[in-house]
C-alpha cells in the first residue's frame, strides 16, 4: 500500500484547495492511503525560536508524517501569481534543521495540484514551486497535471466536488501519482 501525505495550502472555511485536498483523499485509488495533514498550527518560521526551543511540535509531527510517507501531494492556492506563503513557510520549517532535510524530502516523490476561481488554474503557483522542490531534492511527478480553474462552479457550497470532468481528471492524476510513488519506493 502506497501512503501519500496530502498537504493543502489553505485551511480557511470555504477554501477551494482544502476542498480539492478532501476530494483527493476521497478519490484515492484503493488500497493506497492518501491522508490529509494540516499546516494550521505551524508558526511563522523564526530562527530565534528554532535556536531556543527547536522545531515546534506541529512541525515535528508533520515532518515525521512526510518522512514516513511514500509521497507528498501539495494542493496549492495561487496568491498574487505565485505560491502561497503559508504553505512555503510549512515546507521551510520542515527543512529545519538542514541536516534533517534529506530524511524528510530527499528523493521523495511529490505532486502538485491546485484550484482557483480564476482562469489560470494555479499554473503560476505550480511553476513557482519547482525551484523549491529541486532545492529539497524531491522527485516531481510530471506524468500528469491538474489545474482547476473556475473553482466556484466545480465545488458546491459545502465543498463537495460536483464537476464530473474534474473528478475524472483528479482520479486519473491520483492513480498516476500513486503508481509513481510506489515505483519510486521499490
């Protein structure tokens, strides 16, 4: 069984990316396990805090989950034509201390998806993640892509995925990414 950590970059009520992350967990190919994890309790990175008390408990928990998983699925919003600071902050914290970064990220398969109410479908945010993922030594799955645009029509008021085409595209993306992560594990 392949285990994937699903990490949405927004946890606000009504977030399309949180809804997309929940849909990914729901539509994950069986028997694989896609588990939703939160960045909500990750504080802003502060080198003084790290020096005085080490990595916060919320970060340590997240780091251990990613390190133990076969892959990481980032569900990224797009803020001002780039990646969201909140999700980047969580990734930055998980790379601390530097000697532990390889345990968490080194060679780890990673996929990127995202949703936006606009027309671009998070293409710019997904592209902005590439230098970060390279710096961490991750393996980007490039066998598929998912850029959900017009998200207000793709999810209902409760955040359920109601668009059949997006459901199909997400299901196919998840199957391909899970297979990539499983192959990378072997």
